[in-house]
C-alpha cells in the first residue's frame, strides 16, 4: 500500500524485472551462465539478444559433458570437455536456461 511508513522488511527499489526478457536485458555486458540442450554449458559475457533468445556471447567457455559406458565393468563414466571461444552466436531454440553470474 502506498503512503504507508517504510517497512524495513520490504524491498524499496522499483521492481526492475517485470517480464522474462528483462532479466536478460539487465544482464547485458555481464557474465551469464547458459545451459543448453545435449549437455552443453556456456559461460561468457552477454553482448546482445533478441526476442527468440538468440544470444551473442563473448569470451565464452563451453563445457560439454558426455556419458560413456565402460564395456568391461558397465560403469558409467562422465567426461567433460572444455574450450574457449572468443565470440559466439547461440541460437535460442537450444537454450534451457540463462542465469546472471554475480561475483561474490
């Protein structure tokens, strides 16, 4: 309710995220974590996006996780492969989630 005295437990700043793409907009020029289909993960600086969630990322580190089965013991073995990419266009239909990464 407006006009009430300030409640110390309430958030005083106006809500900046009103729509899902607002979170992406607020993350421009910041480091973001992007989880992709097929066990791919990206971490990089968000330089641009559109309404289809296509992203332009810079200084990207891509992590690919694969599952292999040991033929002798039938044990599941997870392997990760990492690579660095200076600039990357990410098609939006492969994205599962996007999260800002905040330094602690």
